C-alpha cells in the first residue's frame, strides 16, 4: 500500500493486492473508489496542478483528481521511457516526474508533459547502480533519494542524476537495513525510510537528517547593466566560489543576433553577484540583450553547481547623467521649479519637450531638429533676461542649454 496527499489534504491510497485506489478527505472520511483496471498499483504522487500519477505493473498512468484517466506516461518495457514493475514515483515543484524503475534497475525522469528526459543507473552494487530500487523521495531542493532495496542502502543524487552519496548496509543495527522499501521527507529535510523486515521485532522506520547533504545550485535572481552599458551584473541567491577563468560559459545576444562572449568575469565583494564585462560593444540606454549560461563549473560556496539558464533579458535602464536626453530632462525640471510666471514656463518647456522627443527615436538625423529647438529655447530665455527671468537664472539656463547643444553638435 502506498499513499500521497494533495494540496487540499485529500489522501490517495493504492491497494496493491486489491488493485484499486481510494480517496479520503483530511478527516479520513471516504470520498471515492476509482473504477479503473489496475495491475498491482504501487507508487502514487500528485503534482501542483492536482493531477495524480500512479505506477503499476503495466506502466505509469496520469489521472485527474476524480480518477479519470488522462495519459499513459509510460508503458511496460525496457526501452528509454518504458518501465518494468516500477514501485516509487515522485514529482518536483516544476512537474518533473521521477520513477524508481524497479525491474530495470534504474531511475527515469520525465518532464511535466510526460515525455522521457533521461535515465541513470544499471544493475549492480556500485555507485549509481541498483538492485531492485523501490522507494523514491525528493528533498526541498529537488534532489533525488532512492531506496536501493536489495543492496540494503540509500543512494542520493542531484536532480540531474549525478551521484552524491550512498549509505547503509545489511543488518539490524542503527542505520542498517534488512529490506528497505519506501521513503518520505518532512519539512526539515529529514528522511524517513521504511524497513519492511527486521529480524529483531518486525518492521521499523529509520530517520536520517539530510539537510545540506547535497549542495543546492545557486538560483538566478536578477540581471542589470551598468550606466555605460559595458558591464552586466548577474545576481544569485547564495554566495559563490571564485569563477575566475570560467567566464566563457556566459554568453549574450543583442537583438537576437549572434551569441557573443564576455571578456571578463569577476565576483563582487559579497560573492553573490558576477560582473560580466561585455567584449567589444555596449548596451545603449533602453536597449535589451539576453544573457545565457551553459552549465559548467561555476559553483556556490557550498559546492552546488550553477545550472544552465537561457535568454535572461537585461535592459540598460540607467542612462549616464551626461546623455542629452537626461540633461534635457534635468533642464525641464529646473524650468518647472523656477519662481517665474506660469505663462513663461508654458513658453519655454514645449521647446525642450520637442527636443527630447526627437532624440528619443535614436535617429541621429534628428539631432539637428533638437539643436534648433534648444536654440529657440535660448532665444526665449535671452529675451526675458532681467525681465521675467533674473539675469542669474537666465545665465544658468543658457549655460546648460549650450552644453547640450555642444554635445549634439560634436563640441562645436
């Protein structure tokens, strides 16, 4: 008999010899008996959408929460994506399905659509080998723990199937197994292992603390460009080891063009951010590039390997204070805040608004139009010097407008 609980605390129970599934509410009240032809149903799991997955002698089947069949994820067989008398099944928060493929002595992974992704394991007693694996459980980081029944041990793997550690041996002592069969985690990453036969006094349960046993990978948090658009900073959720010499795994694309590499990668002072220097180009204000990373050996400080990610968007939203657009914005703000008649403000700001607007489209030919509007602004200020605008304020406005005109005119 196997069981699982959904997000509403409903309990699903498979009866192996009864060839049926029953559903109960959180108080233990009977809700339904699933009318489907099962053949020795064993493992059962529920995904975050409420779909129920059941393994039996014939394969893996997907149902809705009322017991209506949705999909055959896998049928009986030995090929990739086929299973042979599977016993345990577990689903991570992304909907990936992990199955203890018992008689094929391996673990298989399917994606959330039920398509085969990968497998690992073979018959034997070495690392990553199995002898009738039955139970399977995932910790809070999605790492995979397998009850390797006839090898009298547990094995732990990363979500990608990389071997991490094995423990246990045959016997009746603490931490030893006689016929381990199933496992489950609590919220603190303690794992409970059911030992079906114990020569001293029947069945028993082992409890092991697995928190931190498998280092977790850093998680991508955010990315941003510096003001000049020459450095992209990628922030992760945990401190990392020094990635010096490993920056070639990062790449970027501008406007979906060809991938380009970064010339330098360096950690910041708190070891949570990698600063990547763009090679041979810059990101202009308002432009967006996409950054990708192909998994390599950039690691967290605790040993977790940074996983691949694709096409993370990065936009340069912090223009340099010296750009004409920003200087015009500053000038508009200064005019708006001056102690001059509102009619005078209404006469000056439209000229600046037009100058800013024609610059925003990035067409260099419109720089001339922007300059002409700035000169019109200068003439209006000069005409009101000592009248509606004090001489001191007029001098300040004219100096700033001339600075913008010089920048747009190549310094002339």
